[in-house]
C-alpha cells in the first residue's frame, strides 16, 4: 500500500474514532464508528488481505452497525447534556484510563512490538488460503465458535419468545394456589 | 486496466517522464466518469420511463407519451424539474446527516459498476472477490436509508427507514446463501471466472446445472427485489401508509437521488443474476476478431440483464404489496431454510460429480421449456376465456 494512502486512512480512522468518544449525540457516535470500521476495511484491502477487508465491510459496516443503530433508536436515547456522575467516579475513571493507556503503551511501543513482515507468501489474502487454514489448522476453534454462535441464537430466541395466553393463565393459577396454601 | 495504462504511457502522449500513478489516476477518473455519466445514470432515467410505460400497459392505461417520441424524453423533463426545485431542509432535521444520506445511497449504486462484467474485456476491475465486493458495497444502502429516515426527524420517515433496514438486513441472508451454490461449483468469487465456468448454451448455464441452483436463482431474484425495495416488497415507501417513507421530507435533487438509485439498482440485480446463473456474456465463438466478439458479448449480456429488468417491472405491475409479517415469514421461515438446504444439496452434488453432470443440464433445460410452455398456454387460455380486449400497438 502506498504510504500516503496509509497515512490518510490512519488519520480518517483515528479522527472518526475520536468522534465516537467525543460526540454527544449517540447516533453521530455510531456513524463515526462505521467510518472507522470502513477505513480499517480499506486498509486490509490495501494490504492485500482482500477477503478479510470485504468481510469486515459486510459484517461490521453493514449488519452489526445497523443492529446497533436499531438498539439506540428503539431505546430512544437523547443527546447527552453536560457531565454526568459523581466527582469521585470521574476521578477514578480518569485514573483507570491512564493506567490502561500506560499498559497499552508498554506493550505497543518498540522494542516489544517489532514489525515482523514476512512478505507476501503464495496465495496471500485469497479466499483459498483463508479457508485452507480455517478448515485444517484452526478447525477446532472454528467449530467451537460456530457452536457458541448457535447457543447465542437459541438464547436470543428463548429470551424474545412471548409467553402464550394459556401459559400466563397457568402461572396465575399456580401463584393463586400457592397464596392459598400459605394462608 | 494495467495494460491500458501501459499502452497509454508507451504511446508517448503524456510525455516521457510522466509518473505511472498519475496516468493511472487519470485513466480511472475518465473511465469511471464515462461509465457513470454514459451508462449508469441515463440507464436509471430511461428505465423510469420504460417502467411507467410497461405498468401503464399492464394496467390498461397509456402512460407518459407527451414529451418526445412516445414520451421517451419524459425522464429528462423529470430530471430538469427536480433540479429546478428548491432544496428544502426541515428546521428540526439533523442538517448534516439529512444532506449526506442521498449521497450514501447513490454511492452504494455506483460502486458495483466497478466489477460489472459487460464482456470478456470490458470490465473495470476483475477482482478475485468480485461477487463478495458486490454484496459488500450494496450493503451501504441500508446505512443511507436509515440515516435519511432518522435525520428527517419525522415519524413517517423513521418508520420507513426502520422497515427498510429490517427488510434489507433480513433478505441479505438468503441472497448471500444463494450465491454460495455457484461459488461451490466454480471455486472462484471472480465475476469473469464464474462466467467463464459456464457456456453460451442454456444447458450449460448454472440455472440449469442442477435442481438446487435453479431454486437458488429464484430465491436470489426475489431477495434482490426485496433488497431493492421493489413491489411487492416496497413497504419502506408504502404510499398509502407512509406518504413516501424515508424520502418524505426530501425535495428536488436529493429526492431524485433516492429514486435514481432504486431504478439503477434494477440493472445491478439483473447483472448479478445474469452473471451467476444465466451465463453472463457467453456467446458462441463466431469470429476471431476480438472487437466483434466483444460487441456481441456486450449485446448478449445486456439482453439478458434487460430481460430480467423487464421481469421485475412485470412483477411490480402485477402483484399487490405484502404485509410486513408476510415479508418476514417468507424470508425467515421459507427462504433461509431452503437456501441452507440448497447449499448442502449442491455440496453433495459437487462431491458426486466434481466436473458437473451434463445430462442434468439437458433434463433441467427441457423441464424449464415445459414450464414456460405451460405458463404461456394458461395465459392464452385465460385471455381467451375472459374475452378481454387486447391492443397490440406498443406505441400510442
């Protein structure tokens, strides 16, 4: 990838990431997050990891962000006005953020994290090499993830399921009988 | 693209020391401008006129026939009218998002043209993940539509936007799953690769390759209509309930952008189906001249796409709008399970016949012809029995 292009995309993603944190309107924050994710997707594509880039655009930029927008709109969050919370919360919050940043810096700054760039191996970033790895070397992790997602789907259905009228009547009967027994 | 730039540099037209990147950038700008201004936008305009004429015929009306021959210039008149109108931003709207939303929708309409395989040579970029790219960039529409609905700060717009998002996100799943059978059979995601894996004759198309791909093609077409907010799935802009849905507060050029993208998306829907299932630009090799072959392939591809565009107009003129619960039932209870079954079925088929089964192609094609004949006979039978008056003049 061209260096100038990299700096441009890096600037876009950092500025929009700051926008996520600093803006007051939650919808504006979310749209900034979409810009961040799309900029990172373009970076992936520029580095030759085309499949990962497009999957990021489809999954994060498209589907998941839309679900987030739904949640925010249906919960009807207003514009956050002014600082909220106790002064102690702010104090300890700032401390925690500083500690976190220091920890991240200790990991990220050289010489701990040297850029190890092996160059493009054959078939780098193509869907063939990705699926070869996914279905041979990382098969167990892949299958465990799919089971986890299945559990999440079933859990969501169980939570969202409406109780039918007969079940409500049954529950009312039970509690009435229990109340009688107690008296 | 790369060869074109190298040819340009070698021709010496740009001078000796011109950097490669500059020429490449100019070539990309000129070519994309040519595609959008010369193909995409006029297509969206002309289709709006064709569609109104076709509906009018289906509903025994005349349709727009005043501007130009047979009303052909109606789309230009509409465009000029919209450009001249005032661009109103409501006081309570979120001004930045309100102004930005139509551009996002148009962006999602122009980006797919980069991988549109018009012929064996005419393609801007033959990405090796072409069909995945199509899916990724058309997903941007939903952000634009939701943004328009929310930023208008109006209940009709918000309901329209949320309906549209729910619909598009749901129907992306069967649409995506219906692409996989073809990918399983070819082992590539590139548009040109998928077309090259098929032949010019119908029995070599993936539509007739096996029963699963036939079902997948139909699911993909219906899901694409739903994603494009077309009748019978045009709930987001249901005029009788929501004024104009997410576009209620828009006026002038911004309003036009939404509808230009909607009509232009018809071509993209048709192109995806034609590429995946109808053999794309494949044409019998009648000449060794590459120019002649490319022109013939361009015509073939466009005929297939325009036929599909006509079918979607036909559907729109015929079927009433579905309810929102029917829409969701159709997607989640029927299309998603059938699409999964298709995928598994195709995987088994490919495991048994890795090179494809030529006999199945002929049988499926014959079955398709039988279905078409039965359909035409029924239409003729009812047309005769109801003693309707048929007018055969296409131009009034």
